[in-house]
């Protein structure tokens, strides 16, 4: 695996890891092991998306698990509402015809200087401004 200096985690890989997904958790663990010298990023959008499930389940343990994981892994959380991110997201939506939240996630990664976007959404691989890697691809290696 290529060395990446800055990796942006989309929501899905974090869900797979934190919620013990039987098919994908191992791939996420392997990815983290292979990128342990990288700086990790995610965004306030990931926080919103992950914690929505935690709050729906009615358990505060998931919120604590999320916070503890991000802290232990020294994640930087990007504010997806910044104007430069919104403008980049608009360009990405226009060019690639992707959903708004996906565009904001990708723009957060690009504007933060990340060189890899880790997701499990194959539709995002069309974006050429950043390398996009899916959990499925890791699982097949």
C-alpha cells in the first residue's frame, strides 16, 4: 500500500469499525495498521452521520466510543461548513454529479490537504482531485 501523509475517513469505514461490522471491520483494521504513520481526518458531517445512528439506538455508549476512537487515533475534525469547502463541494457536485454530503466530505478532504479519501462508495472513485480507496478494495487485497 502506498504511503499516505493524510487520510480522510468517510463515515462508512468508521461505522464498520465502531459497530463491529462482520464483513468489513477486519479490512478497516488492516487499513489502519498499514497507514499508522498517516495523519487522520474526518469531518463534522461524519460526526453528524455516525451519531444519528447512536442517538436513534438510544445508547450513549456509541457516542463515547466514537469520541474515544477519534481521540485515541488523533483525528482532526474538519468543519464542513467553511466557505472554501462549500465552494469546492459545489464544483465537485457540478462536475461529477454527486450528492451534496458526498461533495462536502470530498471537499473537506481536498481542502485539508489529504491525499487519500477512504470510503466504501464506488461512485466517488470518479473524482480525480484526490485518490479514493474503498473498503471493498482493501478487503480484496
